[in-house]
């Protein structure tokens, strides 16, 4: 299995493909069923944003190795309108989610590392990592 | 949509989606489970409702299974679908945990501010007023007696200001907590209640170390409110305050042998006043609980439990 996979996100079916690839890598990295599900949840949330705000984008999933520790890295990139105020979108309750802790801030809580870069008119890139601590 | 209507609607879709997944356990069906969980969360359904929906969907699926082998396969695969549906709730749960931690930090910050303001009012403003009193006394000495009436009025007003500032400072943070610590402060309070109202109070404090300032203050306020109620309204002959640390919580119980409270009215009707409502708010903000119960045949047992780490 390759250590890096790219999936173009254009439709709902692509979210399924991205999740499938991420799940396969998560299993390879030794993640439990619960943690693999959290990883696919992060993919679903971020890809959903891509379809909603940028229409198209790309998810890159790669296997991480650091000594004996392994994990997965997910980069979700789009060329959409970008985010004017990142601090605002990272607040719980921003947008129409009624403050239930999902969306961007919810996804951040599922991962060990989460970074979002965006420039108005130049798209958005979210980079996330999750390590398998049970090794 | 009402919760019940939403639960029925999500339930029907969940049933179909689970059957699809069990027939062909693939990623598309898992994403369907996740989407349903997300929808359930948005519709205001709780995690227990989702668990009930899942359990009933599994029961139906097992009934539809053609043979024992298929049933075995269903039982070993349905969990992955359930975990997908629960995943949005996990995000909500983590958000709640974070919000609690933030609330606690804010409480500590507010308590710290209250402490500083209380000190400034009590100590700094108090010293300034004391020096003003001395100035006035000196001025009064230099004036003929008939001209000191006005100064006397000023002095009375100053005493009133001093009194109000002291009360305000005490309301913000009883200085005795910082001066003596919780155990001694409660013992002093018991002495005061005993001498002012003739109600003997036994205080027992069993703690493993210092408590966070905000919890100390809440325990102190609770004891104060409950003892004042007992002394003023319940006709109690004795009262007891017990504070102890158990596992990861602090429990404070204030018991008396007074008239107790009315079962139907409970806390609000028989014990009017904002005091107990405020206790509930303070304790609730710290993630704790308040219980009001009878103390044996007669009397009241007001108990608060505050977790030490959320």
C-alpha cells in the first residue's frame, strides 16, 4: 500500500473514497476502531466544507512514522473563496451548526494537531495529524 | 419538529441504513451512518435516544436474518455502524468538556478579581478612611465647639461609607477565608450564629489540602445561608456543618433539627429568599449538585457536592 494517497473532492461519492483510503491507512497505522472512526469523521467534516464552500478540492492522506510511533496526516486543500477571519470560524457555534461543537472546532478536537491556513481569494488548507498512542 | 417526531424519522432512516450496511458492509453505508448521527444531533436527539434507535434497528435486522450464520455476522459488524453514528456526538461531548474547562478558568479568574477588589475595599479604602477620620478629629480640635456640628455629620457619613464598603468587601470575598482558612472561618461563623441566635453549631472539616478559592467561597456561602435559615426560620435546637473530601469531590452538608420543609413545595416554597437559589447557581456553575432532604423525622439536610476536577 502506498504511504500517500490523493483523492479529488468533487462530489459526495469522493468523500466515501477519501474515507476509505484514510480508514485503510489508519488500520495500517494500528489505530483502533474508535480512533479510525474519528479520523474518517475528520475527513467527512472537512470534505463537507470543501463541497459547501469551494465546490472542489483535494484530500491527501499519508502515513506518519516517528521512531516506533505511527499516525496519519490529512491535508484538505481547496481553491475556494478562503476564510476572512479564521478565529471566528474556529469558534463553537459559528455558522449554522447551533453550537453543537461540530464543524471546524469539533474536528480540531478529534485530532492531535490541527492547522488551518487561508487567504481571501486563495483557498484554504487544513493540515491535521493524529498519532496512535496505543503502541 | 418535536423530539419524538424527529426520533421516529431518524429511526426509520437509521433502520434502512443499518440494513443496507449489514447487507454490504462498505464505506458508503458507514458514511450514511455518520450522516444520520449528525442529523440526529442537529435535530436535538440525545445519545440515549440514538442508542435506543440503534438497538431496535439491530433487533429488527436480526429478525430479518435468514439463518444463524447471518445473525452471527450481523452481531459482529453492527458496532462499526453504531460508532459512525455516535461520532458527531463524540465531537459534541469533547466540546462540552472544553467548555466546562473554560467555565472553570473563568470562575477562577472572577474569584481572583473579586478577591483583589474585596482587598482593595476592605484594606486600602479602609486605611484611607481611617486617616480621614484622624484628620477630621484634628480639625475638630482646632474649632470652637459650636462649629463642630457639621464635622460630626461628615464623620457619621464617613462611618456609613466605611460600613457599606466593609459589607461589599465581605460579599465579594469574606476576608476571614484568606486570613484564617476555611476550617477556622467556619468555626468562627458557628460561634457567631451561636452567640447571635442561640443556636449551637458543630463544625467538622476533613480535607486533604487547600481547596481552590472559588470552591472555598461557595462552601462558606452555603454554610452561611443554611445556618442563617436554620437559626431564623426553622426553630432548630442544634445544627451541624460537615465538610469532607471524598474521591474527587468536596461534600458540604448542613443539617439542623428544625421544622424541615414541605415535601410538596420543597426548597422554593418553604424557604423563600434568593439565598438558596444563589447557592444552586454557584454550585451549578462549578459542575456540582445541591440536594435538600429531610434530616430524620424533622429538620433539614442541605448538601452540596462539588467536583474537584472536571
